[in-house]
C-alpha cells in the first residue's frame, strides 16, 4: 500500500471515488503476497495489483459492485497455470481477496507511518482458511478496524479482553516479521495489515565487504548504519548511500543509535579491540542477529575471551560466526551476499537450505 500513496493523494485531490482490493491470504504459488493492493476508481483507472494481471479485471468489477452497495466481501480466486503464463508468470495459485468499497483513512495513515498494524475483521461469510471452493455471500458493511502500535497499544477493540490480547500478540508478530496475513481470533477471521518500521542493519567496520553489504541491504529495504573508529575508512566517499556513517567506538555508539532487539549487527573489522566490545553490546541488548567475521579458530578463541568477560553460554550461542551462509565465494561482494542472505534467513525464518531440498522433504 505504501507504494500507492502518491496515487491516493492524486485521486483524492481530484475528488475521485475509489475502492480497493487487498490480498488477505494465499495458497500455493500465488503470484502476489498477502497485503498486495489494487485500487480502482469510478472512472476506470487502476493502480497496483493483486495478481500480476490474472484477475485484475474481475477484481475491478467487484470493487465497483462494493462501492455501489457499500459492502465488503472476501472472494477466492483460483489462478490457473494457463492464466499465469498468459501474463508472464511462472505458476498459478489461489488467493483470497478482501474487496472494500472505499479506502479507509486508517489505512492511509498507517501507510504513511511505521510501526502500526491495522486489524480488519473479515466479513462473516469470508471463505475459511482450508483450501477449497468458496461461494461468497452478500458481504456486510465494512467493519471497524483496530490499530495496534509496535508498543502494544490498541486503538479500538475486537470486543473482549481475550480477543484483544490475542490480537496484540498476533499483530506484534506480524510487525516483527514485516508480513501481512490472516489469523483466527475467537472464531473470527482477522486480516492483519502490517506497516513495520524499516529493519536496520548495523555494520561495525568500514571495510570493503561493508561497502557491498550496505548496497545489498538498502536494496532489501533495510536502514543501514556503518560504525568505525577509523575516520580514514568511514568516509562519505566510500559509503555514499549509507543512512548513517558514524566514527566512534561501537560500544559507545550503541546508546546513540538506540541499538536494540530489532537490529541486525554484522561485525567485520577483524580487530579485537573493535569487534569484541561491539559483540558484547549487541548480545546484551538482545539484537535479533549478531554475526562476526573470523575463522573457526578465531571464533573459538573469541568465545573463550567473551565468556571470561561475563557473557553466558546462551548469549554466545546466538553469535553467528563465521558470519554468513556458505556460498563458496571469497570476494568482498560474495562475502557480503553471504552475510545479507543469513540476515534475511534469520528475519524470515528461513532454513538456509537449497529450495530443492525443502521441496523434496
């Protein structure tokens, strides 16, 4: 939805009447993920996509009907392989799409901000989660939404303390993963539309690998920070695209940048006096990913020193070292790719295994 905000502003400035369709659940190899949005205006204009082209025409008709009736409904579309190939996709799938007669202001506000999850109770006649044919009913008036902030604060309610507690847990999980999706809460399906804060990668050591790592991370939507005590390394000329470039000791910078559980930290300096204070600080602050360069012997020696410094075995077990997935490459760009791959796998819950092995399991 964030990518459509400029379109929303333009259409609203023109006074256009428009509704939306949003993917709330997918099955199989669906072409678009949950959270994908299509906007349809009364004059026939479209923006966004829920299927890459397979069912946009049908979704447009449903949005038009929803605007006339002021009713929301969920429709299941099965996208055949033939349909998918017709629009240049590799495979089909099945998607559940929530069709809404208008774009809620709460959605626009959340898309403009960060750290907010919008909970939308789906119409009572929405298809069930189990795969199979569904016959949508007549829909219902668009239900009220509940906003869940990243600190757990709820604006609105699902109607009971138990339901709100379950919603809070599910919404915070969605924000942490950065993924939208549908959950069942006290017998009702609720679509969680997540607008997370950008994930952040903190790189300790302005080395050559770090230059490529920052580029990969930015392409993946991460905010990037590079920290190094050596001013000759940490220069804007070497890191023109980094969000923050800080000259200083990593453990001292931690408070300045608010290092915390949402951050990934890659320690790359190969220098004990920089590496180990950074590792200690990142582990103490519960950073979600902490990786450090070094051979197995280096890691073993480091672990012994860090344990003497007071880190527990549980904390040390969270340290990824040698950092990155085994891709076989040793060039700086290849090493950076291995590191960002491991960071993404940790965030998304990936195994790091070849997909063909997972498919055969």
